[in-house]
């Protein structure tokens, strides 16, 4: 699918910038950066279990998932997480982790996972995007709609285990570092915002 310049309307053409092929305007230099979407997920603790919702929308219709969703461009991720839990009034109690969610058929995502609890006296209830909600003991969780949610729950459960039982945490290896800084010159003009 072809894209067009937001400034002048010209068809974008392939161009290599910093070793990556992107689409750019041949007339004014506008670059269409394919940035990841940012999403949140919340492991909501309730009565010794975890709150899950059964999806009433695709993808994953009928499957169970954590409360969460996409962050709007003007939104703080933690506030977006609370907003996405609108059917279950939630107080965030911690950060579980930040994850890259690779996609082949859509833009990649950055997932931010939080731990939370229901506000005193609140009961989970189904909303517009859920058929039903349930509280599941950690040892008998249903299959989850998304691999990223499975990873978040596993990380959450590891964080609750005593230190000697937790063991190494897969996917949490040290971030590889370059041997030396990039020899690329500093950019001559700032990156344009969409």
C-alpha cells in the first residue's frame, strides 16, 4: 500500500536512513516512521486470584485476557491502564515490566504491564469489550488470548515467589550493548512529528 506525504501529498518513496529502509517524500524530505503502538495490561489482584475478562471482540473473541488496551497519544501510560480497567475500579500498585511485542502483520507494540488491585468494595464487571469477567486462582488460569499476556502473568507469578524459588527470569537477560558509539554524524535537522 502506498503512502503519501502529509505536507505536500507526493507519493512516498523508499529511502535508507540509519541503515533502515523507510518511506520518505522526494520533494520535502518528510519521513514516515513506523513507530510501535503502546499498550498496557494490568494484573488485577482480587480475593487471592487474578481478574480476567473474556473478549467480546476480535482478535481473540471468546478468549480470556488481562484488562488493558492501547495508550492514546496524549495519555500517560499508567492513566491509560486505569482507564482500560474502567469496568473494574483499579488502583495500580506496581510495574511488572515493559515488553517488546513483535508483530509480522501489524506494527509492533510496546507493552507496559502493571500490577493493581480492586478499589475497596469494588467487584469486577463485564464491559463493552468483554462477555464476562472472572477471578481465577493463579494455579488454575485459563489459556489467555495473547502470548504477551501469558508472559506478563508468568512474570507476575515469578515476582511473587520467594527469591530461592524464582530462579533465572527468561527474557530478562542483559541488554546487548554496542562495542563503541555509532560513527553516524549527528542529524542536521530534527525529526518531524506526525
